[in-house]
């Protein structure tokens, strides 16, 4: 296989791979990132090929043949006519003002901090347990019902009467409120994690989760600790989800 | 044996009550009295099901019975624009029917139920019919709905439960409770909206009643009032177009027709204290133009009322004391307008609403007029919650406003240089909007706001790229000529 064909195939492969990632995830990688990778792939492939003398020759020979060999005259004529137009277009395309919206790659469930300062104390997320789970029978049922009342006085406007993230004020929120139904949100999380997200709200998110976009309130300001646990228990009970547990 | 046969029947009855308690009681209350824990935060309030009043029924009879399909539709599809969600996917068809029976029983409504109102003499949509409808509408409907149907009522409206109500805004099809169809609009006009001041136009006692053909004319006029550009489509890039020349201080100048509207939902402020649960403004539409010197934003939002505290008419509609209308435009606070690479590439923005200690915001707040006081534009800076501080208005930021037919329009002109952030061609600036309806007692934290969007100043025509292209073209030819000459020189 000719050296140029290798370069072309490798570069094209990397380009398609990067575009494919965007296609699979529904959010395209920014073209600046794609072109950077493609450029370096091209460069590195050329470098690798030209490490050996033979490789270097395989790169230069076709060019020399093209420029000087009598048999290539026809091709040479065509290229010499087309080349100025191609380069002129590239120059135009590069200087033309381009507008690509700044993008935000947002981590929906970022790694939690080890220690959260809430309710005037430091809480170790790994160690904290949901006190409502210790209750049994009627006391537990009552706590869950209390959680429901808290939910419908505070949360349902955005997270929805069906807990599906489609409350009557969810329209136009970006990021959209999380649904609790389904198996891919709270079912994947520990209760202590959900507790952290509720008490610290959008402002408590790390930078990679774009805290400036979220309108999730900091609930420690308006709900008591016990009330937060009640509502956390309620959203699990209502949706039939189990919190993630590490120990069996 | 009897027990075995009866058991499924009994358990079915208790099952539907269980489902009601689990899903519906939070708003409608355990006994259906509309007094669930969420009820205080909702407007329209959840229906008291024991009264058996159905606002969005389509039945012809004067008695207040709904049709079976009405009850099924409300449960299955919900009521768009209210907190009542569509339960269709959640409950099975059989459960929906059981629930309909359960709700009818709560309302002491006995079967048989009536059928839908008959729609005689349909007149298709055409220019003549719309024109006839316009005349009739102006005469019989505009008092409450406004000439262009944006719900800008001239009087304070209340429902039978003593709550203030606002007429439907016909320019926003997404707010129609029964879905946006001509048949539905016809039913509403014919039957009215039970429980509210919307009367039946079929009722001979209504002095303004209409013949069926006339009702269709009004339907067709109402149908023509939709303004689809107002419906937000989830896009968040406002493109400011370059204008070669001046941008006049006039809303109706033809220069604006070249700029497209981009619309955003406004959601009530529910993040910090003084939350707003019952907003009246739900969207804003924005246009932007700029020239060598100024960036001009044109914002348009529907507001049922022009709230002018102290003016008798305005006080009357608002029901007494009320606040001034308001609107604000927020952008990041930047010395010199330099955006860091982070902000440019990763879209880093200030925290929504008030910014944060390390990323501040500048907020241009327009406050509507009050008695003996003109409207004004104020400038605030903030670095996080509770740090809002008024500063002198940046030099030569100017504004223009008008209220017309249920819509506020606000034009703000920012010099490209000379405000806390510089605007440059080809720049992206984070931007957010907020609105206050004074008649809804919205002030300070009680307001509606958008998420962050971007404002982009699209470069105007430039010869630069063409010059580059031409230059490269000529240089390439020179190289080729030189090469060919040298080659010919060689044997």
C-alpha cells in the first residue's frame, strides 16, 4: 500500500471515529477539537512513515515523479490549473468569520465530595445514613407520606406530579429537571448522594457540572435535615426504586 | 363462593381509591375537595371535585354535566398550561375509565352523560369570515380578551371561587387547556367556561349571544390571532445582525423586519426566598441589531396589564395596591470585555440570577411607569446572592418602551464600548432575561426569568476573506509559473 494511502486512511478513520462519538451521544464534539485531533493524526502518521529511509523515499518519490516525469504531464497540467482555485478557497474559508456557539459539556452526576458542610457541621457522605430507613411500620409509612407532602409543596413544580421531571415549570429549564422515574437516575445513586444534591443544590455542583446553569435551590436553607431525608425516601418509594448500596 | 365472586369487584373499587390517593390527592385532596398539600401553590387551583364543575367540558346541556369523553380527555391528556399532567401513559385505559367513574361519583354526577355540543354551520377559514369575526370579536369579546386576543382585559375577572383569573391569550396556542383546535374553540364560545366569567354565546339570555355561523367567524378570527414565533423552540442563540447605518428609535421601523425573533420561556423564580408560584408572564421574544456604534435589543413580552401604580384604572384591574412592571437584561460583568479561553470554549457563565463572588453580573433593569413618574432604566452589579448594588447607568445606554394590545415592547441601546462589557463583532455574550408583572404583585425576587442564552454579533459583509482568497490564488500562480520556467530552463 502506498504511503499516501496509509496516511489518508488513518486520518479519515480518526475523523470518522470522532464524528461517530458525537453521533452516538447525540451531542457533536466541537469541530475545533475534531480538527485538532485530525491534524495531529496526520502529522504523526507522516512522522512515523518518514522514520526509515525507505519510508521517507516512499513519501518523496511520488512528488518528484509527479513534478518531473514525462508520463505525468497530463495530470500535472490538471493539478496546476485546479490548485490555485483550491488554495484560494481554503484561504477564503479560513478567514471567513465562523460562528460556533461555545459549548458546555456537562457532567450530570459528578463525583461527590468526601465531606459536605451542611446544617452547620461537616458531614462525611460515605458514613451518613438515612434515618428514615430505621423506622418501621406505621412510623415509616407516615414519614414517607410527610415526604410526599414536602415534595408537593416544594419540588413538584419542576420535577413533576408524576416525578418524571416534567413539572409545569420545567419547560425551558436548561438543564432540565431530573426525572426520578426510570432506572437511570436515583436508582443508580446512593441516598447520601441524593441528600447532597438536595441540600447543596445547583450551586453546590463542581465546575464540570456547570453550576451556573442549574436553578436547583440550596434546600438546606429552607428544609430541615429530617425533611430532606423524608422527601428522599418518598421519591424512592413512589417510583419503586431502590437506592444503590455498596455492601450486600 | 359469593365472597370469591365479589372479591375482585371490591378490590377494584378499593384499587382506584388507592390510585387516587397515590396520584391525585396531593393536589385534589383525599376527599377530592381540591385541598391537597400542593393546592395553595397553584393557580388555577386544583378543582374541588365534589362540586362536579368541569370548566373544560364540551357538553351541550345547560346542566353542568360533562361528556364522558371530556372526563376521559382531561385525565388522559391533562390540561396544558396548568399543573394537571397527562395521566394517559401512567394509567391503563381501564384505570382511566375507573378513575373517570370515581371522579363523577365524587361530583355526584349521575349517568347518563350528555353528548358533545353539535357544531352546526361550520364556516371554513377564509379572509371574509376572519374579517366578519374581527368585527364581532371587537364588539363582544374584546372587553375581556383585548382587540388582538392577548387577554389584556379592561376589568378585573374572578371565578366562582373568588380567585382572580386572566383570559386566554389567543396568540399563544400552547396555553389552550383543551388543545388547540377550531372545534375546541367553537365549544368554548358556545358553552362558555363554567365557573368563570366566560359566558355561553349560545345562551339567549346573553345579550351578546351569537348565531352558529357568527360563532364560526369568531373562531376563525381567534384562529388567525396565533403568533407562532412566540413559542420557544429550545434554541438559545440570539443573532444580532449588522446594520450599515443608523438603527432608528422606533419599534415599527422597517430595519427590524430583517431580524428574526427568538423566544424563551420565562419560569417563575423558585430558587430563593420570596418564591413566585403563580406567574402571569411565561415567555419573551427577542430581536437584536447592531452597527458600528450601538447594539440594540428589542424585547417583547405579553402582559395582561399595564401596571401603573396610583392610576385608578390600573389599581382597579390589579385589585388595589400593586407594583410597577419590570424587565431586566443580564450579562456577565467584565472589565474591558475580554473573555477568557475557558469562558469562550467551555461556555462558563456567571451563576444564574446574581452571579457569584468570582463571576459577577451586570443587570439592566427597566422599571415601568407609575403615577407621575416615567419609566426608567437602572444599572445594577452583583457578585452573588444579596450583593445587588445599584450603580450609575453606563454612559449612553438608552431605552424606549411601549405597551400596546397586551404586549410590552422594550428597546435598549448599548454602546459597543463604554459599558461594563464591550461588545465586539463575532463575540458570544451570555445573556438572560427576567420579567415582573406589577399587577400580579411581582417585585424584587418574585419574578419570572429565563435560562442563560447567548447573544452573538454576526459580522456584516467583509471583503477580507475574498482578499485572502484572491491573494493566495495569485501567489500560487506565481509559484507555478516560476516552477515551470525553471524546469524549462533545465535540460
